[in-house]
C-alpha cells in the first residue's frame, strides 16, 4: 500500500509545474551597454539628415558654443519636442550635428532633456538617469520658453576627448559667423558733471 506522502507527490509536482508555467517571466533589466546598443541602432538612420528632419527634428540656425567660455561646442542642435521628457534610448530630445556651411551635415551626438518637477535648481529628488549616468542639473533656463531641466549628452557618433557624456565637445568647432549673437551689454548712463551756477556780477 502506497504511503500518504507517495500519493501526494504527483499532486505537488503538478501544482509546482502549473505555478511555474503560469508565472510571467521577469522583464530583463536593461544594462547601460544594452541601452547604448539600442541608441546605436535607433539613431544610425539619422546620419541621413533628411531622415532626421522628416522625423520631426528641427534644425537650429545657430551653432552652439560653450556659454561658459570653457571651450568646445554642441554643434547645431535639432530638437524634437515630441520627445521632451524622454529617457528612452531610442528617442533623444535632440540630435547634435556638425555643419560645413555647404549643406552637408554630420551626426555627432545626442541629448535627452527632462523638465524638473518643482522648477527649482536647489532640489534634485527627481533626477533621471540613462546609460548608467545621472542627468546633469537641475539647470536654469537658457532661452525664452525653456524651463528648469535636467540634461544628458551622449557623444555616440563623434569622439569627445573630454568624455562621452560631457556636455561640450572640444572636437566640435563652430565656424566664424555661425553662432548666436550675444545680447548687447546694457547701456550705462553717461556721467554728468555737476551743474555749476552761472557766475553773477557783483552788485553795485
């Protein structure tokens, strides 16, 4: 006569098999290397400049240099505001191109931008990350309409001697006359000499 445990064993095995088959597999955690591979595959088509423009990336008319004067440049940002707030390696907010002035464009880098939740530069509890890198910021607005934000640059298609995730690339050069004009310095009021009372003749 079979023991009670022997009778229960097939039932336990069947239940275990049912639970194993019914459980959804855990989603794989994307590693920085895997995310970089995704970005490579997704943005390779943008070497064709017309493909990027057709996808909604709008060229800036100016080449952007480091506003802090530390050297290096971004090149010409091409923003697609449909991807504002993206942390998807396939969907950068901006593509960074070098232009030769003769209609030829070379894809150099990518940028992701995320608006800061509370609009303050002194808090960073919502800092995003991608490729194993925390975004820089919060950064103040640099132009009209921009908000306090985080940003991450990736020099995926052109080597950056300063580092792959540094904001500006010293190997990118803006040609003379292609950068945004600096706003004029505020006019200073001309110095005015103190008024001098006119001399009067002595009374007779």
